[in-house]
């Protein structure tokens, strides 16, 4: 089985976020970065579990500059066989999806996995876009994944229950909580990661159709009001009279 896991670099979960003077760019001074937890804890670890059960290879892919290499190496330390970095700025979800899809098409993977979303933008966009660009089935927010032969069975949580999906490989899946448990790289894995291949690939020719014009910080003086569950009239009044759109 040949699995491609898409990973992204995100600010550390407790990082204080600020923007440039004109609010057009993230201020990266002093920011600590990590691998996006949904990609690492669920997508990558489950891919490795599938590899251990069925054999094959796990490749991780990232779209970004050379400063992302430390995060990529952590994925290799956890257990991925090799890594690919598309040498381009991840300027939008569509641009990233086009880069991943172009590489995946050329290399015929049985399964493309990624986390349900990144913890910085929370867009949940890339997985669906990759599937569309590759003309493959897409299962989003999967909480479990089992494969036998070329047939996969996946669970997804829906309102009021669990949805069970069956699909044949190849396909794209985004992983949610429950898919796997976090793995901590050990010293042997960290040392081996230094010798594993990290291939830098030129970006595919892809038009970037959207750009960020400005960022806006959440107001720091927001207050929270708790309403009794039985007092729906007060909740409706507050929504009409006091709620603000941020």
C-alpha cells in the first residue's frame, strides 16, 4: 500500500498571534511552529498503522519554504519512509491543493490522507479540493479507517449517530479525533530521520485565484454571558439586541 500524508506547519497552540502594521501579514517574530496536530496525531499515525498491518510505504508531503524542514523531519522521526516538500509559499488552500494533487497524480498513491483542518485557518478546504482535482472519492472527518484488499470502511460522526462509508482505493480522506492516538518520536526515530530522504520539488504551474487582503484580530474586550437552558426568550433577545458579528 502506497500512502501519501499531507502535513502543514502551524503556529504552536499557545502562541500569541499578531499581524503587521497594515494587517496584511502574520507577524512571525518569536512564533514557535509545530506540525498541524490533526495531520500528525490522526492522519500520519493511522497511515503508519496501516503500513504496519499491510506493508507498503508512507510518504509525507508539505507545501512551503525550507524553514518547514524541521517540522517535516519530525514526521520522518515518527515513522514516515520519506518526505516531499513542494518549494513554494502556501498562499491559499487552492494553491496548496493544486500542488499536492499534481504530485499525487504523478506518483499513483493508493490513499491520500490529511487532518480534517489546520488549527490556524480551520478551513477544512484542502482535502476536498485535492479529491476534486484528482477526480477521486472523498471522505471527510473520518474517525476510523480499516482497509482490506482494495476496499476501505470508514466511520464518520454525524448528528445523532455514526455514518459508515465504504469506498475502493484510491481515495482521499481527512482524519478527525478518534482515527489514531498520538505517537511521540523516540531517539532512534529522531536519528533515523536525519538519513531519510526529503525531496524538494519545484512547484507545479498553478494560478493562485485568491489572496489575503487583510487580517482582523478578535476584539480583546469580549464578554461572555451564560443563559439558562430553559430561558430561550432571553437568548433570542440577546441575539437580536446585543450579539455582534465579528
